[in-house]
C-alpha cells in the first residue's frame, strides 16, 4: 500500500487556472473525497491522476513513482466514470474482462477473476447481458468490477452516483463503503454533494476555484470550518457578523448589529485570538439552536436572542424555522421530539427565543461576501447587507 | 384503438404518392427488364418470342470477364474509400464545431458540379500532356510523361475521388455520435491507443462503414461513365457492356436485360453477405 502525494499541481485551460497549486497527501487505503461546486477543479484534479489531463506543472507520486509522464494505460489507477462508460458493444462479462484481455492474461485466469469480481458486485447472474439491458445501479456495479479487476493501487470515482436516483444513491453509497472495506485500496471520490462526501469519506478536501480550501475528516470540517466557504458548502449555516468587544479566558464577546442602531450580543469560544474592535463572522449551525416561545432559564454559557418567526417549513424529519432577528434571518432546525412539557406548536409572526451553547458558535476570521459564496447547491441564502456597509454604520 | 387505426390509415394516405411512384417507375420497369431478357433480339427492337439465349449466355462464361472486372473495381474502390475516408471522418468528428462545419462543406462542395464535368477535368489532369505529368516532370520525378489516362489506374483514381464523400459522410455521422469517453475508459483499463481503436472505435463504427459500403460498392459495381471516359477501352466493365448492347446495332435488348438482372442478383448477394457479417459481429447501437 502506497500513499499518494500531489505536489504543487496546477492546470490551466486557456489561461483559466482550473487547478491552482494544490498540495495533498492521501494516506494508503483511505477513502478520500474532493468536494466542491462545479468548476472548482475537483474533476480536473482527478483526471490528472488518471492521466487524461496533463498538468501545467507539479508532480503526482504514487509511492515513490512520479506518474505525471505516464500515459493512462501505464498508471496503476482505474477510474469509475460519471456515466460509467461501459462498452455498449460488449456484454457485462466482456466489459469486466477487458482490462485482463488487453494485458493478455491467460483465459482460465480471466474466467476466474471475472466471476470473482462479478460476485463481489453481485452481478454474477447478469454476465451475458449488454449494458443497455441493465439498470443504472447495475451499470454502476459493472463499472466497479471492470475497474477493480485490474488490481489498481488507487480507484478514482468521478461523481459515480450522480446519475442514480436518491434511494439507489444511498444504497450504492453503503455498498461502495463495503467494497472499499473488502478490497482495502485507496479510493479517491469526487463529488459536489456534501452529504455523499460526509457520509462516505475518511477525509475530505473542500475545493473552490482550483484550490483546496480545507482538508480533514468530515466532522472536523463540519464542526470547525476554517472559512465561510467551507462553512457554507458543507451543511447549512447562519452567518452573523459582529464586532469583537471583549475577550475573556474562555470566550469572546461579539456585538452584532440588528439594524436601527440595535444590537445583540453573542458569546463564543474561540480557536484563534481576534483583536478587540475587529469585525468577525460567527457560523451558527441551524440544528444547534433551540427555539421556544417561552423565555427559557439559561446558564451563563448560553446565548439567547429574541426574534419573530418569519417562515415555517415542515420537512418531515424536522421543521425549519426562519426567525427574524433585526435585519438577520436566522434558520433553526427543530426536530419533532416532544420532550419539553411546555412544547406547543409555533406559529407565524410569533415571538420566540433562540438559544444555544457558547461552544456551538464558531468564529471565522472572514466577512461574508456574496462573491465568495458557493455558486450552487443552496436554495436559500440569508439576507446580509454588505459587511462593509454594516461596519460603516457602526463606526 | 380507434384513433390508432385512423392515424395508421392517414399514414398510408401520406405514403401513397411515394408508394405509387416507386411501383410505377421502379418496380414496373424492373419487371419489364425481367421479361425482355426472355425475348428474341431484333436489329432495333425485340421480337415477342420466348428465347433463353440471353440467360444462357449470362451463365455460360461469355460475360465472365466484365463481371470479374466490375467486382474487382468495386471492391478496390470500396476498400480505398474506407482507408482514406476513415481518418478524414475521424478528424472531422473530433474537430471543433466551427472547423467541423467548414470541413463538411468542403466535402460536399464537389456535388455542386456536374459529374461529367468533374470527370472531364480529371481527363485534363491525367492526360499525356496534362497537369499531373507536367508537375511531375517539372519537379524532376519523371523524364517522360506517364500513360495514366485510359488505364485501370485512372479508373480507380477517379472512382475513389467520386465515391469518397459517400463513404466519409456516413462514417462521420457514426463517429460524431461516438462517446469518446469510452476511449478514455479503454485507456484507463490498460489499452494503448492502437488497442483502443481496434477494440472500441472500430467495432462501434462498423455500422457507418456498412452504410458507406452500401453507398459506394453498389453504384461502383454498375459504373459506366467513369471507365467510359477515362478507362482502357480494351477492358470493359458490366455497365459498359450493357450500354453497348443497346447502343450498337444490331441491338440486343434481351442480353442487356439479362446482364442488368445479373448485376442486380450480384448486388443482392453482396448485400446479404454484408448484412450477415454485420449481424455476426454482434455490434449494437452506439447510444
């Protein structure tokens, strides 16, 4: 088992930097995801590992070997293509056997390996069918078998589930994890779907504009986003800007404008030391906020703000409330659990209290900027005035 | 169901003009040709007396040579067209949209000029004192003009020139639809460029080759004009023989009819062979 080392790799298309100086090390046997919106460079990066794109500069090592100058057919990697790219004129069996046949493997061995692989992906009884006679999920399995039969050191998966419907996608995701466990090789998984990346990956690299924005285990990126982009791209969040007015041992105090010269305060634990008086952003995940129409008794390490329910979206497993707090629209997810005795149904335009633990507010040393927001994947963007404008009002 | 049968009745109605046209001007003449083959020749016309001479001669070897020549010419032309057209069609299919359209127009432009005029320009090009010999002598490749006109080589050159677009266009249309990520997949699985071509591109473009072969081989088999204008008049092709049977006096309509029918049967046999080959190769649709 060898690690993959990507060293300062760049790729341009007519002057547009699709991948811009990426450095990355992927551990042996890891299931690693490149996650980002379309055009972020994740697929280009994958295609450079596969050998379909020539980097502008940089090196890609598998173990000690730099593979950049090798043609695709000499690299110890195999790819699952987005639309599977099964050969339409060959049966399932011939598709899977392809890699061994071109390497002139003896026929008895091919037969053994193909049936072994088809069993692994549960397609043993479909071997004589043609690709246009099997379903999307089955094509996916054949594509996996066709790639894995070559014993690659790395399996590259380019949005492999994009063409499947939701239920099948969830099912194949689990199956992919099982296959990863069974074969034990490194998987590199490209997706724009954050939930896919979160559920399947050991580690994730969040990409934007050809660069890696953040890299780490999914929970780390979700709980501790290093930038507004990753906070926003992974999961949903509320971004609130404010001025740092105090720093204690355990927490910082922020003064957040609500408009009309009114302010509310947020306490937050901190992982870097902001300067007093500086403008800063708090990322607050909607599910971390509790909502109640009665003012709760709260401890010292809790934040509380008052707002008015603007909108209620019933989403089955939970309800999303959009609560107006001054100029902010704060989203709150509330699960349908009746554990509080004073629980009653909340209504539009009702005054409510929002409260959360200090440690659930996460500081990001950036100000929200529309142009830095992810281009796709989110339908609702909270209404922010320009960060500069609000700063100007305040000073 | 009712509306269904109504619409199918409408379909027939819409197809009727074409069906009538084909019956009257295609099927009926063929039937006349078939009957003429069994009549007795006269100086200008035919006598309506049953006579098997024409078909006897068709099969007794008298006309073996023109048939062999025609088949050889058709096969050579078709093969050369495939070899030349394939890379051209491939390049056009992979070119950017703008260049693609320009190249396609360039392929089609020759159709705007009458075939006979194009063949005559080839005569000027190939003749003893023609452009080709002039160029070759000027650059010093030859010291004496070559006798290219009125040879089998001239026939093949002009045949390939005339029929090439009929091979390029169907090939282009399959190659254009070909999913080139399949080639990436093949390379990804360890096949180099050559292997990917023979295992993926070629099998998936067989239908285009088959269509091109139909468009080239069949007309090439019955070709008359090109060997007549640039060919060696000592080696006659079936098309020429048929024409002479009608043109030269005493005319022999029954023999011309029998030869035409022989040609038709030959085409049918080759078509069937090609169809069986295509089926056997188990090639499925590209999409």
